[in-house]
């Protein structure tokens, strides 16, 4: 039976994931693995709970902002974690 993570644990995993993407190289695979653990970017058919999506409304993390700036992406000053995450996913798909 899957274990439910607390909000703090989910936030910590998001920070680790963002740091992995920031480092690049082999760490990106770790970031992808964390997305699977978090149920993001997977083909899961289960609907996320409202609380599980609340992180998307938080301000973007420094790691996300760094990743977007490094890639030359323009973004609004009030960008959220969710918006930044979506942009980063698009960048990864472009390769």
C-alpha cells in the first residue's frame, strides 16, 4: 500500500528535485525519478488531491528561477512553482 507523504515531505522532495535539475548531468535522472515518486509527469490516472496541488501556488523556488534564467526563459516576477515547473518540463522535452 502506498505511503502518504506529509506536506513538508512533499515540499522537501520538490526542493531536492529542483536542485537535481539545477545541477544537470546525471542528477536530472534523479529529478525525473522524484517526479515519479511525486506523481508528476507520470501517466497516473489517479486524480491528485487539492492539497497535493497546493504547492503549485507557492512562489517559484530559487532553483527553479535559476534554471529558467540559465535557459534564457522570460517569466513574470510573480511566477509560481507550478508555472515554473511547467516551463522547466517544456525545456526538458525540447532537449
